[in-house]
């Protein structure tokens, strides 16, 4: 793919996971005190605050980096029933978009090598329905474009948040979910990347990158001889390639960076017999050292607050929920799904990291996993997509998405969208009639 602008020539400890006993009704006990969370420290122009119809409020600051593009900072979540905002993230942004071509002729690091941030696209009014398009000043940008109206903040419906038939079948409990949507569009060569962040009213955060724009006609020769036919007959063949997208998340749960990482693995330990189901055991691994991790069946990770608990006295945490991915085996830094590294101000991008901090700073994320103790963990998520073009990719190319989510786990004592007449059921089981 030609990257010229359009129109221009071109130490682990293992602990058994046991279920806690469910307490019955009893005397009231003191509730845990939430850690104090400071208000987002940014001016009004760089503050995003949205109260959704359910009563949930998301707050954050934004800035624009000369390489990473949009950066969200001091992200807090306040559902109804919580007296104060709950800090979730110190910062969140892209960590790299790595694009190697199957024929071996080209390989790009779009954030640090292809002016991703500099080519922020102007958004048309209709591209941010019901929302606001903010003006963005691009550091080290084109002086002829001092600002770009390129940041959309709006709300979107996502369908059912939940549905439950009442015990007597006389009432249906249901709610339609709402999201705060924040997004930008950046052009790299013939591609346009939509980087979106969806903050749900139930506390979930979805991070996605969508690739759209055009297939590059410069690559219709499919130099590897194996490209997919585009157009009439076999004359034009588009070169296949991968998009390996990295995100960098710096958690600050309850206002502290001293979060803990835990890995959970489940396994069937005994086969079933007759009407008896197989038994399954889940174990928890405390990740105390830097780790390059791989997703597999029955495995997941969470980031745990070191300071805050919900009203049930359970430590607050966020679970990492990987999205669909095609792992690219061609480079060492793409061979793992997630990396947990100790914070280092020089470790900014997952590959082709700028070497401004001296020797070694230009290495890739896999080289930073060297056994250091995690006291301020950084999460690097890698989600891959192997793009084998098709006729329907022209013209323009339909958007194809890749991404993942972080979901609240024990951030609140119950579903933050629970109807008022069901709040008494916390920890109590009642049979249906």
C-alpha cells in the first residue's frame, strides 16, 4: 500500500478461587469509604462530561498528542447511587497500528512512522448527530491548519441493557442502554481510521478502531502472486495485509496507580457421569511481575484496585474482555495478546518507539517484559485483523472493526441500572412462583 496522501504520487503465586458465603439479612454494617477522587484537572474546552438517561455520568479530560492522536485522561464513572465519581483510568490511547503486507514488500507503523496524528480529518456536521464537534489543535501540525474540527462527542443507543420477566409474569423489567461516544478520524495513505471510545451507562468501556477509506490501487499488482482478484477477471489483485492495533491503558482505580493484576484460569477437572455435569475449577494467579500473556479458552484477566471497595466490601476491578483477533506471528511484539509492563515514561508505543529517552527506548513492547515487579502496571492490548480484500471493499471500503472492552467487576454492589424496586435482592435468592 502506498502511504502517499491521496492525489499525490506515491513471580506468580497460585491461589484456589473459592466462592464466598452469602450472608443473610442482619444488622447494618459500616460501608467502605470510597477513595477521594479529584475532579478532572482541565479547562472547559478539554473537558468531556456526559450524564446519560439512566443517571450514569462519565467525566474525563482530552488532549491531542502529536503521534498518538486522541488521549483521554482522568476518566471517572459515576452511576446512580454513588455519591462521588469512581476513578477508572489515568489515561487511555492507541499504542500503535502495525501494518505488514503479506508479500513482504512493505511494513508500516502508522502512529510513529506515517503521520497518523498529523492527518486528523475534519468532520462534517452530519457525522456527529446530536453531539458536538470540538476543535483540535495538532501539536507540530500544519500551520495552514491551526485547528481541525475533528473530535466528536455524542450519545448512542445500544439496544437492551437488560430484560427480565417478573415472577408473576405481570411485569417486565427492561431498559435501553445508552453510551457516550467519543471518536476521531485519521487518514494514513488511502486508509481512514475511525478511533472510537464507547462509555456505557453500566460502566463498560469499548475501544475500537475501524478501517475504511479506499483500497490502494498501487497494490493491485499483488506482488506475492497470491492476492485476491479485484475488478474484471484476474488482471488486478489486491495485496493482503494485517492491521495489528495496540491500545495503551494506564489504570488509576479509585485514584491510585498501584493496581494489581490477576489472571483466572478454569479447567474441567472431572468428567460428568449420567445426569451429573462435569466439574470445573477456577484458579487465580496473582501477576506480580511483568507478563506477556495469551488469551485462551477459560482464561481472563482483571485489574484490581489497591485502595477501593464497593458497598459489599469487594475490591473494585475491571475485567479485560478481548475482542475477535487474528494473531500475527511475523514479529516478536505481535505474538502475544496482552502485555503488563511496569510504568516507564519512555515506553510510549508498542513498536518503533521513539528513542528520545536514550538507548533501548526504541525497542518494542515485548522487550520491556523483563521481570520487573508491577507496582504501577500498564496494560497493552493487541488485536489483529488479517485483511484479505474482496470485491465489496470498493468503493469506498466498508468499515471493518477490531477492538476490545473493559467491564466493571464489583465496581458497584449491584447492576448500576437496577430498578429501584429490585435493590433489596442484593445477595438474596427468591424462587420464581
